[in-house]
């Protein structure tokens, strides 16, 4: 007979393993921060295109890109590299200024941080717009068959995400019901 502990823990452990596996695949395909994808590499992707809400490196990996397409996409990201680096430096400086004010001995009000918050918001907006521009440029490099493959991969990832969410919900409700019921073993 399976204990209540096993019924609650096993789904949670499986969900964690699934999340780790998906993260590992995504990071190994994208190369993580400034890593590579294939032999040519897509430096500067920084793990994906957050503005799109999807792991673009993983999707591109499943598109079976030609060497010419890989080079075109690499060029798209290389053209953005310098501005991206400057944007990250500006974000870092704004965050450091907020941290310095927050950890200072004097009083701090929200208005004291408004310049840095406005700067960060503007940079985030700019970066999101650039990501969308880059994604459209990349999309224009792909063939209809590759777009169909990417769409199928995204549907699979969405399905996996939904399954993980269901497992977490099931695990959460199981642990709640376990804590309110009396042990039978």
C-alpha cells in the first residue's frame, strides 16, 4: 500500500525533475548567458526572448536551420550586442543607486527612487521593443515549414507547462487534504 507521504511527494518530485529537465534542455540548447547554439552560436541571446514569452533558442534549435540561416540570425543578435551591453550597464547602475539609497542611514521615500525607477522602466521598455524587432527579423529568415515546426514545438512546451501546473495543483491539494485527514497507517 502506498503511504500518503508517497502520494504527495512523488508527484512533486516528478514535477521538479521535469522542470529541471526542461531547463537543462533549454539551457544546453541556448548556451545560457551569451552561450552558443550549434556550432555557429547565437551570442547575446541571454537565454531567450523574454518579450515573446517563449524560449526562442530552444524553438530555433528545433527548426533545423541551415548554415546560412544560422549566420543570418547570429548577425541579427550581434548587431544588437553593443546596445544590449550598454542597457544592462544602465540597469545595473540604476539598481545600485536604489540599493545605495535603500541601505543608507537616512530616511528614504519613494520619490527619492523615482529617477532610477523611471530609468529602469524606460530601459526595460526599450529592450522589449528591441527583442520584438529582433524576433520579427528572425521570423522573416525562417521558411513556412520551419515556422510550422516551431509552432509544434511551442505547443508541446505549452502542454508540458500545463501538465506541470496540474501536477503542482494536484500536489498542493493532496498535501492540504493529507494535513486535514487522520492517518490510517
